[in-house]
């Protein structure tokens, strides 16, 4: 019995596989332990394997591809409608097997180990930034209890922490000063560690041609450039610039019906981290209009005269992904006129 399509439901230890033949008959539906997965697929003839995109899906996608299989990763929300009734790993594997054969299904490109390594750097940096923010907020709240305020900005909070460590700050009881000193040392150490992440990102951005091309766009720095290059890969999964802009959730939500087009707020359905970086980069461009009007883009100046600043920021982020980035991703196939795609 020749198996043509397999649905693989990933888990920590027990995986479920559901295989069907070309005629649609069920060939098997069984659980596998983690150590049995590769041996099981080695015995199968090359076939189509569907997997929900998750933390370990890219690893298994690479391993199964080495065995000669065709692996397709799908967003879990796109496979969920094919679940008939109830919720179990067996039912999920069957739904994945059905979803991967749909002609209109959208797939996730399998990331390489280098891409995942670079993204791990971004995830760690984002985690450290959130920890630093928590420590700063804690210092502000404890200092405010004794009538001392810390000026806005990370630099002012770091200066306050260094003053606590060096004994230059007064007005605190001895016990409170000890608590603040411990938190201040932790904050300074975390801040220095964050600088290492940023320096490493700049080095990685210089080593990537995609990241170098992305940095030629106003508002895109090494952090955003390396995140985009590592997240989307070659860009072949996008058929148009609008799909590229919709991927991080920067396109308006559609509520159209009866021939009437109704567009709402942006969907925010996608990579939240990438969307945040792009919007922050465009926010810096909006601030440039206020601080340095002579350097501002005339198109942006006219846009800000018609629209609120935040609306203009999101519109610029959409435009950046939909038009600018496609001209700076070699091999994406999204543009045939710039000579670089």
C-alpha cells in the first residue's frame, strides 16, 4: 500500500502520524515515541508530510527532508478548521493530513539552522530588554516611596543605579538602600549584557547581504534588518507585496459584504516581534520630520499633514514591507524591474 500523504502531530515525547494512500484510504493512524520517528519515516517511500508550524517543526522539517520526503509547514490556525469533532492528537494528525493537500493552503518556509540561531539571538535580546524594563520600573516605584523621582529615559535610570552603587544617593533608610543597591547592580549588569547582544547583531548584519540591502531603507537599522532576513528567508513564500505586508499583521481587517468594502484596524495577526521593530523604525522617521524638517521626505511631510502621526506610522510600515523590502531581497522573485531580486 503506497502512502502518499502523512499528517504528523508534534509533541514532546509522543507524536501521532496519520497516513493516507492516493485513493484516500487510511493506511495508518498511530502514535510514535520521539526516538521512533526518524526510523519510521526511513521505511516509508518519499511522500508529502504536513506539520503544524511550531517550536520544533523546523528541526523535524529539515530532518525529514533529508530522508527524501516533501515537508510542508502550516500555521496551526489554518489546520484547525479540518478537525471534525473533539480534540485529540489522533484527530489533529488526521486534520493536518487533510489540510496539507488543499490547493489554497498557505505554508511556512522551513528555516535553516543559521536562521534559527540568529532568531535565538533576537529572542534573547527581547527577553533581556523586558527584564531591564521591569527592573527600572521597580527602582522607580521604590524610590518614589521615599519621595525621590527618577527622570524619564533608560539613561537616567542607569545613572541613578550607578549613583546608588557608588553611594552618591542619599535620603533612603539603610535597609532600603541595601535593597536598591542589589537591584541597581542587577540593572547595570543586565544593561551591559544587552550591549553585547546589540554588538553581536551588528556584526551578524554586516555578514548578511540581505541585511545590508535592508539597511539602505530609511528607518531600518541592523536589528530590524537582521530580524527580517532571518525570519522570511528567501521570500519565495510570498506571491505579492500585499501578502508580504499582511504577514506581520500590518494590513487592515476586512469586513466587506454585499459589494461594500469596509476596512478596519490592522489585523495584528502575525509575527509580533517583527511588527514591533518595523513600527518603531517608522516612528523614528516620523520624529525626524519634527526634529529635522530639512531632512524629511516630502511624501512623509505631506502624509503627516493629512493623517495622525500613529496612523501615518503604520501606513509607512505597511508601505515599507509591501514595496520597499521586495526590492532589497535578492532571489525573492517579487520584483523583476530592480535587477536585484
